[in-house]
């Protein structure tokens, strides 16, 4: 068996459920339903395997990870295994009772997303009323408990000029760090690229604002900055390289070597229900689908970037803004079906695999529901509408 150096960190996408509906969400278009999520035992097993491999950090994300009632148990398990634990959250679910449980479990850091410094703008982007006020309360609760706080501020065409305000917000909320990151265009961000992409002038203004803040604040606040890939002179490696420094686990238990791996058509991802994490990391199909620096036994193959270009072309043609479904405590949500209603005259999205009408291959069929193409009946259209909400009037 080929043995590669272990990843530094593991990102646990515990769920795709989320109370927000941000149009730049990096979750895949085909969201995992509640019934498909790995159970507590599966996530505990993953953490144990990761620690045995030499992984040092566990990042709990989603969706919204605080919608999982077993989150404190998983954080406590990570702590017992010696893993550094970090929570990546919207801050509008769970509240102080959940935060108390997480602190008692040994949580060591919190990353809080911020959509805008303007309350109306924040609500419009998040699709959630009074979102900024709730985040402010959550940030205060985090700092009152002595937990380090990072703000994640996502930039796009409609808030790019508010970088100084976001930096000021980080200082007001006593954050130790802020990540000012332009939208990365995959998942829902790719679908909404035409509505979100900033102009070059806006991008240069954000760079100037970040440099000014760094110069003025010095060590008072750490500021990270991420540009849109579309403006980069050359492609940047994903999180230090495909399957090099971190590994991502989807709610279904698929092992991904990159955040955006699921956007590449034709890729097969091994599942923790069938193989161990170490085996997948060292010899999995997706882990070896690169330049194979560790000498995988399979022949190396490059990721099919041409298909990513095709996906971007689809996004350019699709002018409406697509909103990921917002999770609610309804009977449908408890069954794993987001309760979403389509707006009037909603159009279905273009099929992701536009080059073929055949159903995509489904790995691990024993553990995942079969994917079939149905005739366009009223019932199938209703199911499609529940999976995606579209509006052309968001911006």
C-alpha cells in the first residue's frame, strides 16, 4: 500500500441543512438530505481514524453544524483524541445553550460568517431576518466565554465597497482575525456568477482597502485576503494542493480532496462506509486523480478542467439568481426534504451534465439513493422546486 503524508486537518461537513440561503454558498447543487447524513457513530469513527493517521485539526462545518444535536459529543470526542477543534458557523442557530455545551466539550475556536455590515444588505444576502443582530449577539457570547473568534466576510459585487466596515466590525466584535474572501465560484456561487462577480475596479478597491487596514492596524487584527480565481493570473492550488494538506468529508461520508471536488463531472469519491480513511487517502480514486506526487499505484490523471470551463459557461447563460434551500423545522425538513416553494414563473436550472442526458454514475449505491430521470410530471417538478429556489429579483 502506498503511504502518503497525512493531511494536516479534516473538515467535517456534518450537514447541508442551513437556516440561511446565501447565493454564493459553496455547498454542491445536489444537497444531501437529512436521511443521507452520517450518524454519530460514523463521525466518531472518522475522528478516531483521522487521529490515528496523524491529523491535527478537526473543523466542524456544514451547512450549519449547530443543527446537529450531537455536535457537542463530536467536539468532546475530538478533544479526547487530541485534535484541535474549530467551529465554522452562521451564528443564528443553537444560541448560547449550544455554545455552553460546546465550550464544556472543549471547543477551541469559532469562525463566524458575516454577509454584510448593513443590516438590510445582510438580510437580503442571507435570506434571514435580523441576521446581523443575531450574529452580533453570538459574537458577544463567544468572546464572553473566552473563545478566539474569526470573522469570515464573503465579498461580491454587492458588498465589495464595505471592506472598511467589515474590518471595523471585526474590531468591534473583538475578533482576533478576519478573512476577507471574494466569492469562490463553485457550487451555488458558480450558478450565480453573473450576478455576483465584481468588476476589476471593485477588486482593486478591495485590495487597496485591505492593504490600508493592515498598515493602520498592524498586529491588532490579522487580516487574510482571498481574490476571485477568475482574476488570478494562474490557477492556485486548492488548500495547498489537491489532497495534500487537508481532507473534506461530505455529509454522506464521501471523502473529498478539495472543497470543490464534487463540481467536477465524472469524478468518483470513495465513501467511509465502505473503506477506511487511510486507505482512501493513500489509494482512493479521487486522491490519485492528480499528478500523483506520492506514487499512487494507479496511473495519474489530471482533473478534467475543461468540464469546469463548461460549467462556467452554463453559469454565464443562467442569469437568474439561485438560492440554496433554507432548512426549516417542518415535517418535510425532519424527513430530510427542505420546505421550499418556487416563486411564480420559476424556471428549472440547466442540467449540470449538459453534455450528456445519461444519469451520472452513483458510487456506493448501497448507501445512497438511486438517481433516476423521471418524465416531467407535476410531482417530479415539485420535487425539483423543493431542491432549489430561484428568483430573478434578488439583486
